[in-house]
C-alpha cells in the first residue's frame, strides 16, 4: 500500500532500526517507546489487523514464529515481556497495518490501560 508508513519501512524507503527480519516478518524499534524494550513486529504483506491476517494462510503463525525468534536471538528473558496488538481506532490502533508491540525491560502492570 503506497501511503502506509510500515509498507515504506518494509520497502526500505523509510529508515528504521531493524531488530529482526525474515522472509515474512520485520521487527524494528518503536520511535515512541513505552517501555525500555519496545519493538514493533509487522508482516511484510500489508494487512490491516489480525482479523484480516487470519484470511491469509499461515500469516499469524509466521508472525508469532518471528516474535519467538526475535526474543531468542536477542537473549531476552522469556518470562519478562508482553505482546500487544490493537485492533481498530477505538482500541488505539493508529497505523492500519497489522503490528504487534513487544514490551519489556521493566515490571509490566495489569490492567495495561
């Protein structure tokens, strides 16, 4: 999608601090971190949210495999992070390209918001 900022990051038209990349997924540091570790994980194919991703065979599996690989490669504590995806503007989604926030590096409280 030509006007999508995340599609432009995937196409390397906009720079990002990439933390992980494979055939299906790109992960990069959030520009407005909400925790010491705040990474965005996106599919390289443009879909609006995880409901739309479910229509693409295996996409959600590819994303979660990418998240697991990122955590393992970075050596992060597997018991110390949160993965969040907002679905729709009323839930706080501001970029309508599916993305997951990986948050960590501090004690995370509940409820989150």
